């Protein structure tokens, strides 16, 4: 492999994520504002702070390599965030909107997880261990954010299931809380709207997700 063109690729991908993080710092406050669930709000607020520090961490990498920290428009992130914005503009009820916000935020996290995994490996390939360490740190932060969002999505469903009284719902609650469904990876079942949403026209006791 030609190292000078690989260098260019590595630099371009770094600049892409530097720009992506900056886009995220502008988008997250809108999600925070639109969210109703308190835990979701604080998870997003905390990730906003983490994201601001990630911008600084990337600047540290650029500095360490003697390069100016300049971004390069990340069209992928722009698209992901644009779709998230579309969700915010829908006239959804609060808990459905929360589920949509989680969906949007997890798409952001997954884009980042893919990107930082690549960037870390690039840094390792270059023997740039200092950058590789920082990039691994950021990767872990994105995974944590993703996990927390999965947990929020799944716990609200559990609560709803617990409050139902018919047998079917109890089975469901057991199934959801036995650990098999609390995933430790980026896999998730998605943020399903709750059984009480009028969009699904279910009454209490109707049982969840059939
Ligand atoms: Fe990030
Ligand atoms: Zn991109
Ligand atoms: Fe993130």
C-alpha cells in the first residue's frame, strides 16, 4: 500500500469525524429540548458534554500530528441528523417522540462507532499509538451512549409491561427482564412505542406488542 495516499485517507477520515462531532454538538440540544422522558433528556445532555470533549480530543490528535484541526463536511452525519430533524418536526405524542429521538440518536452513535473503529485501526496501522488510544477512548464513549439509549428504550417497555395485569403481559415482563434482552452490544430491539400509545389504540390489559 502506498503510505502517502493512506495518509491522505487517514487525514480525511479524521477531518470527517471532526466535522461530524461539531454537527452533533449542534443537533443534540434540539433533541434534549424535544425529549420528554427525564432520563432520556439527561442521557442526551450528558452525551452533549461528552461530545464537546470529543471535539477537543480530536483537536489533540491533530495537534499531536502537527496538523491544523480542520473539518471536512461529513455528508453521512448530515444525512443522519437531517432524518433526526424530520422526526422532531412530526406531530408525535411525547412518548412516541421520545422513541423516535432514541432511534435517531442511536443512528448517530452507530455511524460514530463504525467511524471510530476504522480510525483507531488506521492509527494502529500507522503506528500512531497515542492517537489510537484516544480514538479507542472515544469509541468506548460512543458505545456507552448507545448502550444507555438501548437500556432506556427497553426499560420503558418493561415498566409498561409491569403495569399491565393480564397473564400475557406478565410473561412478557419476565422475558424482557431475564437478562437475555438486556444487550451489551450495539444490538437493540429499537425504541418501540408503548402499549398505551393511542397510535396503537390499545387499552390497559390488552397486552403488548403482538
Ligand atoms: Fe461522538
Ligand atoms: Zn462522513
Ligand atoms: Fe456520540
